C-alpha cells in the first residue's frame, strides 16, 4: 500500500443544532457513510473527518487540541457548520470547550475556524439561514454562517446546503464536487448560496400531485390523495428536488406520505411556514406555470 | 494522590453540548457537575403559534430522536383537542410502527456508534489476517495513518481480544447499514427521516396499505436478525470483558417510566390506556408504584433561570433566563418526582415493567440474568443500562410484526377535528432515551404555553433546590478513576445514559484554576 492518497481534512462543528443534519448524513446510501469515512471517496482522495462530536473517539481537551491544530493548517481543511450561531448577549447561549478556564462561544469557534478554512459548508437550514432557533422571537440571536462572516469581514466561501435536515445526497454531492472539481464559481449557486444542482426548481414544478392542482382537486385533510395546497402545502414557494429524488433511499417524501411541504429549505423557515397547516396566501405565489 | 479536577468539555459521542466537571480525591470522584452548554429557547419560539405546529417544531428539539417528540406532541394535542379517544386503530398502529422502528435503529446507533469505541480498540484491525473485505478496507484505512474520527482517544483500558475486536469493528460498519435501513423503514410511514411528518393529531398520515406493511415487516426482519445474532451477543461479549462495570455508575437507583406503545383504542386517559410498556416508578427495593404525573416539578436553583420559576409543575412551567446567577451552572432545569431524583431511559422502562410483572419483559430479563448468573441488582450499573437497552430493542422489534398485522385495510388512519378556543393537554410517552412529557395551554386557538420535559433533563440535571445532585452526577460520585489522563470510567458512565446534549472534560492540577464560572466579560 504505497500509493499516494490526498487527504481532505474536515472539521464538523455543531453550534445551535439538533444533530438532525448529522443523522441525515449517516443515511447516505451511495456512497454509504462507511465509504465516506473509511474508503477513498474518489480513487486517490480520502475525506478525513477529524472532528465530529457524535462519532469521534476522543473527548474533552483532545477535541479542542485537534481544532486548534487544524486552524494552523490555513486553507487546507473544510469546515462544516451544523446549526445556527447564537450571538445575543455576547454570544453566551452556546459554548464549545474552554480556553484559560472560560467557555469559548460557538460564535468565536465559527469565526476562528471559518476564516482559516478552504471553504465552509453550512449544512442545514439553521447554519444556512438561521432556521428554527432563529424563529420569532429568536431568543438567542441566532444567525446564519454567511451573516456572521459578512459582519466580521470573513471572506471564506460558504456553500449553503439547506433543508431541515438536508438530504444526504445534497451534502455528498457538494463534497464530491469539491474533491473532484474544486470549489465551483458563483454560476453554480442561487441567490441564497444554494447549489442549483439540487435547488433549481420549485417542489411544485415537479410534484406528482400537480395534475390535481391544475384540475382544482384539493385534499380536505392530511393523507388524502389530492393536491395539498389548500391544507398548507408550501411546495409552490420551496426550492428543492425532493419530488424526483425522494428521501431515505427513495422510500418516501413528505408530500408522498400525504403531508404538506413545510418549505424547510427556504430562508424564511419556520416563520413563513407558520402556521404550517393553513393555506398560504395567494399573493405569496410566484407565477406558477408561466414562463 | 491529593485532589484533582477532571473536566470533560466537550463530552463527545452523545447528542448536544454537555460539560462534565469532577473533583477527584485520592482516586475517587467526590463531586460532579453536569452542565448543558446550549440554550435555544424553542419553548419561547412555540408561544403564539398554531397548536398544530408543535408537531413540526418540537421534533427539531433533537434530530436523533425527533419521532418521540412528534408522538408526545400529537398525544398532547389529542388530549388538548378532546380527541384522545377517537384516534382510529390504523392511526394508533402507524404511530407505534414509526416510534418502534425509531427506537430499534436508535439503540443500535447508541451501542455501536456512540458507546462501543470506549470498549473496542479499532487499531487492533491492523493485525487482521483474514479475508473479510470490510475489515480489510478498515485495515487499509488504518495503514494510511489519517485516523480521524477514531483517534485521538483515551488510551489504555481496552480488554477485548484481537479476534473479537476485529469482528466487532466489522459489526460497527454493519450497524451503520442497519440503522440506515431502520430509518428507511420509518420513512415508509413517516415521509422522511429525520424530522418526518407522519403523525398528526387524531392519528397518522400515511395509509398503511398492504405493500407498505409487507415492505416494513421485511426490513424489520433484517433488523431483528441483527439484534438477535449480532447486537445482543456483542453486548454480552463486552459485559464479560468489562464485568466490573456491573458494579460501577449506579447513581440514584430511582427509576421512572411513562409507558409507551398504545395497545388500546378509545381510552382518553393515557394513564389508564393499555400500553406495551406500562408506567410507574421503582427503586432498589424493586417494588412497583403507579405513576402520578402531578408529583413532577422542575427546580432551577442551580440553572440559569429565574429563581421565581422554581418548583413548578411543567404545565405551569416558565422559562425566564437569568444567566447572572452566582451558583448556577447549567441551562438544564432539575426535574424531580415527589421531590426526589429519578433516572429515566430504557433501564427504567425495563425495571418498571419487570417489577409490574409485564410477562415478556420479566421472562427476557430473567433469562439474561440466568446467563449472567446474577440477580436484578446488577442492572443498576453502566452495563445494566447497555443490557437493558439491548433487551428493550429486542422486545420492541419482536412485537412490531404483530402490531403491523393488526392494521384494518381500507379503514381511515386519522380523523377530522376542530381546534378548541381554549384547552390544556398532556402527552406522556417513552422516548428512546426515556420519559418524555409535553404540556400545552391553548388560548384563542394559539399556544399560550408549551413545555417539554425531556429525558436527558432528568438524567443530566444539575443539583435541585435542596442541593441533591442529578442522576448522572450521582452516578459519577464515588467512582474510582484509575488514570486521570484517560478517565474511561467517567465517559463510560456518562455515555451509558445515552445523553442528548454535547459537553466537555479536561484535567487541571489542584493548583490550577477554579471550576470555571459562567461569566459575562
């Protein structure tokens, strides 16, 4: 075994998160999570997940030492952020480890690790847009990674892999892109920093229930087979490829099970979606079906 | 020896942000503090919203166990909307299948991916001489030398022989596939995982048609096979090599269970409703007591919340932040039952149901105690928690086939309902990690107050108003620590509870700094 293998070190930081994004990544079917952690993802290239709070062997100071060692490798590692960044009251609402006997805030960690990274993957709607913890009244002042970077003059490229949680294919696809072709240019992203490869179309555009919508046949309650628009579906305002990709290795998806889309990939989640089970106002609709 | 402080910050391989601080005197833990290091205020975010949104929002409390929150939320809303006795049979069954399969895959995740690296030395794979392609691919990985996320780690106390270690490392990989398939099976009825949409007030969403039932049962069979032939034998192998851990980490020895998996339709009262796992409490005397939820209170003397909110029942619970409190050290409140400290989780579920004489639980536990040649008291321990979790997995998996076959084809899976102007509700269930309660107050068809008391709040709670430490703190106190630089005992104890928060531990010399206080600088 003397062939050259290029290592891509990855630091996975959890901020104001619920770990749902990590669990979703564990659900990746091809490649499997074992292929990603252990094998060469692409011949001659291996992703080295140095720090991940849920799976790593070490604990405590070992974790902090790894973080500090990796920061020194400027521009050589990928930072993944899961969760929003609490900023209120001097960022006291979340801490990861200590320095000189004082807790180090998540905000501080995101800034330090972010400004020295090759690129940052903001995984999930919380990291990409603030998400649920930033929902009204946003008690902890949660912000997205991009906003934190803007306010602190950090220019590291950020890729927003939205979704609550994101589909594992969206994450794996972005990593494969970076490993095979490098970081893509601005033409590969929408206005919200999401990769167009996965977030180009509205759910509504590719929904298998679209014919019911066009015919004006609407579900009265969840589980009914018709279009779910009248009982709160956000498909007409949410961008993602769920209808064609489906979830959990093609087993199902929200609308497939008979539940309305909650627009979990959108920057306005959860407030635009709330109340989730009331029809969206018609004036929220883009020009559906028109060029 | 003298006195040293051992802090672990972050504690990894758990969910969330947790810090453990201990003071070790003459090699034994004298004091222990468990601190939750993240506050998101989801209960504040729920206020003023449509009550039905609780099912969507509370799942986001935890992405590892969102489904129990969905179940607790809809159970809570059923009671608040006055429809708890109208959930159709199919709705009840689909809820059970979603929750049951979640438990099974989550317990597998816990043993292999969160706990096992404390007992299994991955580096032993370097010596593997066999032909298993999976183990050989890990051998190649070890040879390349970039060993994240498995190294660095604590070094020293790995006791399994090389051949068993290599086999279990192969099982670690197989378990990744098994938990993924478990989540896929959940998605059949839940739309997606995590954060699905399959349960609603008044029932479930997805019609349990025969094709879905058949697919589910055969995915379940694959998991059952893994539980019986891989997971349980591996737990026994670890227990044999680390048998001293049957005597470590007991803690408070009070156990509480809310009950889960409804087996009966038409009963509005959750405490009277027949459930596969019944409710109650028990203690070291193994006497079963019925549960009385009115005895639950939450105390905040040592939490970053206003003292004026202390001692309330969760239905009157308030969340008022006060991070200037001198003696506070956690974002977690301290829930107590009848004023006392109680542990929750699969061990509590198993013990409470063992003592109430649930026949399947009793037979299985007795069979394993006979294998170990020991009495039930060995279950009050680190290994007792792992064994109880595995037995809980088997019991749940074994019963789900019959539950699935109870579906009534062509009948509805939910009902239509009206949201009342006012009302209160309570939803009690057993999450994967233990007793979970949701409480709601509705005014003007909106959420006036929503409160969740989650399992890890019980287990990782700080001291209460009387200064009595929480279950994990008590489990740590009195534990001998062999090697301060590699405090295996502490992380094995903490992880045996399967906590749902992330934390940290580091060691400072006695001349070093004070236990860090939460200061605003």
